[in-house]
């Protein structure tokens, strides 16, 4: 193995161990975890209901996310807009799509209740993390 591969393998193993330790600690402390979730406005009947909420939100939002990400990419490839407006468009559309999708799933699931401010913050963070999805699309086509 060369040096780069060994370093990557060491990083992956280190991250896996850190995640395993974090999951072990979090799973043994359900009451403080529940308190933290309530600080952020999440109210749920059971932990499995909360997991189902995020799973359903992902499944419901998947087709919408495909459309939201395809629109700025298409405009970039056609040369209608430059990279900065495309990133702004992606940010706005992605934030709106995630917010609406999570609010819809929140309304459909009675076992989970999430405040609109919390949903908006989650949508903003997820949109900021997806801004790099447009890199390189302006050079295609």
C-alpha cells in the first residue's frame, strides 16, 4: 500500500471508531438526548417514530430534490445563468423544497411534531451543504 492509501484507511478507521463510541454513548443516555431534542422543538412519541419521520421526509422529498437540483444545472448547461445566480437559485429552491417537504411529513405524522423554526434551520443547513453540487456543471454541455 502506498502512503496516501494508508492515511485514508487510518482516517476511515478513526472515524468509524469515533462514530461507534458516539453511538454507544448516545444510546445509553436517552433522557439527556430527549431533552436536547426537545430544546430544538422536536416532540415525538418514540425514538422509532422520529427515525420514521426523517426516513419518510427523505422518501417524500427525493423526487422534489431531483427537480430542484436539475433546474439550476440545466440553466447552467444552457448558458442562461452564471455560477453565482445558479448557486443562489439552488439555495432558495432547495431551502423551500426541504422546508415544505418536512412540514408536509410533520402534518401527516401525528407521532412527531417539529416546530417551523426548527424545520427552517434544518432546511437552511441542508441547503448550504448542497451548494457544492453545482461545481463543474457550467463547463458541461
